[in-house]
């Protein structure tokens, strides 16, 4: 029983740490972006990164296609034709928060 209790405590702590203990989707999305996107995209989503383009204002449809499948939605014209991005399907539960974060930036 002690092992089960310890495992549950660690699991709960890990979940709280992943979501930062915050129920604010914009803050959750910011954490996801910083942890997973800034290696290629700029720390400021409104500015082009070294490898990836600016992503501020990206739609849920685009994020699902790019992040989950490394593809593009039908009819979408890529900002860059590099094909470097790989799918990150483990981020599927975080797409709404990531969308909220990217929507929080003013786009031209």
C-alpha cells in the first residue's frame, strides 16, 4: 500500500508540475510553447525563429496538422518550405492551450 500511495503522490505531483498548477489555458500554452517550440521558433511567437516561422495567431486546424501530423491543412500555403518539423503527437492534449497562447498575440 505504501508503494501505491507513493506512486500516486509522484504521479499527481508530475501532473501538477506539467500544467504548472495553473488552470489558465494561456499560461499552460506558454509553458508548452517554451518547452517544445522555442528550439526552432523564436521565444516571441510573433517573430521568425532560426528554423521555424512566426506562429502567433496560428489556428487550431494548423496546429493539429503541424504538431500532430507534421503536415498542413488542405489549401494552406507554408511560410517556409523546409519540411524540418517532426510530429509531436504527445502534445495532442495541449493543443487547446497552445492555441490560446498563440491567439493572445496581436498579428498583422
